[in-house]
């Protein structure tokens, strides 16, 4: 099983606890980058260290949760090499791995219930990139990231 960097803000905290339970059950090694309560915090403060850990290769995968998952996905996708996918259903989670080689799963604690979050996480962790026709598309994304780094 893959190693996972895990994080949430206050609105995603309860969902993160459900995902953490599943990771323990599956024997998946993980590190919880916070937050550690339902006290109000800012989602970029937790998206950044998780996305950075994935971008640097310290963890091959990350899972982030906030209220809707949107803020976390926007923040995580700012780092080159991160392909954060906001998923609210099992099918999208699986295809985000198979077609997009997503390496960060984002979910919304105010949108997805605990049971569905566990199913989504299980499907996402079990998905594998199918390569083939999807490789040129990912190469185009990499080229965009490289072009941006040259322009700056």
C-alpha cells in the first residue's frame, strides 16, 4: 500500500477522522499534517504542507478535506506535480487515478458523509493509472507547469 499525507481544516476534521480510521484498517501508513480539532483554521495552511510533501516525493499520495473540498483542491493544485482531484463519488475517484493519475484526493466534509468518504477513499487508493492515451494529456499539463516556471 501507498504512504499517504493527510490533512484537513476545521470543516473537514470529522471526515478526516473517518478516513484516518479506514487507513488504519487497511494498514496504510500515513502522516496527519493537521488540523487537530474543529477550531476554525485556514485551509491553505494545511493544503500546502500536504501538497508539498506529495510534490517533493516524500509521500506518493495525499488526501485533503475542507468544507466543500474546493478550497483544498485549488490550494493543492498550485504546486507543480500535484494533481489534486475533488471527488464526491466513487466513480470519479477511481477514474481520477486511472485517467488523470491524481495524487491528491480532495473531499468536502459538508458534502460527503463518513461512509461515502470511506468508499471514495478505498476506490481512489485502489485505482491505478492506466497510461496509454492519457499519457500525452498529462505531458501537456507538465508542459504548462514548466512554461509557467520559465515565465516567472
